[in-house]
């Protein structure tokens, strides 16, 4: 089983932002949401703006 590499990311604090956050500091919430949507579409391999539908049958309380 693969282990999570904990040396790649470090915890930040209020006064020293993490290196990953610096790119998003000047962005508005809408711009960050667009980046988040794009990264999700790439990582889960779906067309941007057309995410897959969730199969809600798995959460159904009805007995078959």
C-alpha cells in the first residue's frame, strides 16, 4: 500500500501563508471557484462545466 508523502506540504499559520496559497491571494472568490472547478474537471476526467451526475440509488432507503 502506498503511503502519503507528508514531506511535500507543511502547515502554515496566519502570518506566514503556505507556498500553495500565495498564487490565490489576489483572486476573488469567483476566480478561485473557477480554478477549483477546472482542477476538479482535470483530476476526475470530465468536461469542464458538465460534471457527472451523482448516482443517488446508493443512498436510497427503499428496500428492493
